[in-house]
């Protein structure tokens, strides 16, 4: 059984140094591509919620070639430990 999308997003951050919403979408689209919530706006909201809850932290900002702001996040050690404690596999 597939884990909920928000769980998969959080778990992804325990496997990478940092990522932005576009990275998350690219990484999860093969398994979750048919989910309505795997769209940039919903993923950004999930990342901001995880940050507000102390699971992720912002690492840097950059503008893409279209002038759109990309925010990068990472799971700090404590956040990654919490994610791994509650989300197995």
C-alpha cells in the first residue's frame, strides 16, 4: 500500500541534502503523478506546513530563468529523526 503523499514528501527530505518543490514533484511523479495534490501550489503548501511544524527548514532561495522564486528546504537532524520515527519505509 502506498503511503499518503504528504508522508512521501517528508520521507523524501530524509534522502536528500536539500530540495525545492519542483525537485519533490520530479522525484515523486512516477509514483504519485496521478495525485491532484502533486502540483506546485499544493507541494509548496505542504513544505511550508512542514517548516512551521519544525520538520523542515529553509536553506536558500533562487530565481529560476522565468524569474520565479524557488525556495529550498532540508530536513535538519532533529526533523529527519522525527520523520523517520513516525513514517517507516
